[in-house]
C-alpha cells in the first residue's frame, strides 16, 4: 500500500513545487510519511500521510482515494484536508483545522496532521534561517497570523495526543514553533 500511495502521489503532484521554492512538492508528503513511519504507525496511516494533500491540491477526490486505498485511508485524508479550500478565507479554513484537531479523539488523524504540520514548521524555520523576514512574503498571511495558527496547532497537539509517539511529536512541534516564533 505504501509504494502504491507513493506512485499515486508522485503522479498526482507531478509538476508541483513547495511554495516559493524549486523543491518538488512530493518531498513534503514523503517527509510526513517518514515521520509516521518513525513513530511506528500502521501502513494505512503512512499511506494517508503520503496522500494527505491529494484532495486539496490535485483534481483527485476522496472517492478516488477510497476506491484505491480503502475507506480508512480516505477518511484520514479527508479529515486532514481543508474543505472549500478555494472558497473560504484563510482564517476560516485554519480555524476549522484548529477546531478539528482540538476536539478529535482520533489519534490517527492527529498523527497524520502533526506529521504534515511538523514538516511545514520545519520548512518555515529553514527558510527563515536563509531569508529572514522575506520568508513571510510567500504566505497568504504574515508572521502574526502564522504564529497564531502554529501556536494553536501546538496547543491542540499537546492536549490531544495520547500515545507516547504522539506526545513526543507534540514536543518536537512545540520546540519548532518556539524556534520560529519565540515566546508568546
């Protein structure tokens, strides 16, 4: 399943790059997958991490994922996708994500989400080290709103993670947020 998910994601993300870079987009879901592999997650969670941006960023649907990878993988990908990605404001979409992660008891959703967000905050930290304040120009919202979002995610992860691996990742996430945004 993991190799099928990699092949599917590679084809779906072909020609896409990480925002403001020449890094092929596929590197992001593969990094998220490595995080959940290292955390000892099941194969379907790894597949969901690989596929987590398919619904948002490609023409593929949840039904495409469901028919190829099963209902649970599709459910995890849907939970980690922003509905109405092109219609709702950034604030509405991010608040919806924070609300979901603050209330869900589904540890697999949390693991896919933290793997995604951990790679994102690490990329921001690396970019900031190279470009300084220019980093924020590549985002739809600037530093202050990004700080709100990542701190809110960190609060949700620290409260909701129940497994040892999840709590360890929540700690790593909190450290990255602190490195990027400092104390409140």
